[in-house]
């Protein structure tokens, strides 16, 4: 196993990118292994933050969304917006901390308004 080149934060050479940077260019790693890593030092003896880098020249274009994927995405988002208590579409993603829409989570505050 060879060791990865390690660069300090903001000092990676051209030709390398993180997953987010690849996605911003409509690219994906495409099965390639991690080519290098960035390390951002932190204070008080904490371990450094690490970001993995991929080679841009080996990256592949992002796969287009098919109609089936769009339907699956819409169903997933609909499920995240549907309140398990009242069954209504809340119009926003239900916070996992509440577990239900705001109206069901705080019924006494809605009546006072």
C-alpha cells in the first residue's frame, strides 16, 4: 500500500479536487481511488481535519437524472414532508428533533394565536 501525498489546507496543486469541488464542475470521482489528502491543523491537540482529493483528469461526468430517479426523489421528499401524526403535507421537511409538524408538536401554542 502506497502512502498518499499530504498537502496543507489551501495548498493543493491544480488537478486535484474534493468531491464537492468535482460536483460543482458536474463531475464525479468515477471509481478512482483517493489520490491525495488535505490536512487542516486544529488547536489544543485535536487531530487535523482531513479532506480527500481526487484527480480531475480521471473524473467522469455526473450521471443524468432519469425519470425513474426523479420519481424516487419526489417520493422521498414527499415522505420527509408528511407528518406521521396528522398525515398532512407540512410544506417543509419535518425536523427529526420534533418527529411531527409544528402544529402537532405544539398544539397549545397554535390555539393561543
